[in-house]
C-alpha cells in the first residue's frame, strides 16, 4: 500500500511540474489517503502483535 502511495505521489509531482494542477491535486489526495490507511493498518497489526506476544509468555 505504501508503494501505491509513493507511486501516486510521484505522479502528482510530475503532473504538477507539467502544469496539470487538477490531476496533481487528485493524485496527491489519493496518495495521502493511501498513506494514512497504511499507517492505521500498521498500528492495528502492531497492537495485535504485542497482544499475541504477551499471550505466549
């Protein structure tokens, strides 16, 4: 998911350089959304991993 966020960020930067502001804003919004979804999923798995680790010991 982070790879997709990075890809959309690069597309946004390139579109901004060439003057396509609408495309740039849209892809930047998609990149931001994907990044925050990836962070939330990471935190969920981190908490689950810590809880499973405590259950083993």
